[in-house]
């Protein structure tokens, strides 16, 4: 995991919830942690990490992830045993 991935992980778990995290950085973090990615219809994307499944919608037209999605990402990582 690179320093950029560690920075993204820290931002995901920061309180209060950060709404300016770039979605591509989150996806890159998932992949660095060994997640499998499956493309769905439209903006839907599925991930499998340590036996935990999650479905997310890529934000569009903006690049930043909203607070609700960041909370979902945080929960997904915690369930997969990932913490900063």
C-alpha cells in the first residue's frame, strides 16, 4: 500500500466525515487491499474484499464522493477487517 492509499484510508475514517474524497482514490485503495471489482450496469460497481461484498455507485458528474457513500465505504472496510 502506497502513502497515497494510506492517506485515502485515513480520510475515509476521519471524523467528521469527509465529503471531498475522490472516488478513483477509493477504488485504487480497494484494489491495493486485494479487492475484486465487478462492473455493473451504468455507474454501479461491485467489490469483494475478504469475503465481504458491497455495491457502490460511482459519483457523477462530480469526482468527489458524498458523505453517505463515505460512511458506506467505511462500513465495508470495517466489515472486511480494514482499519487505519
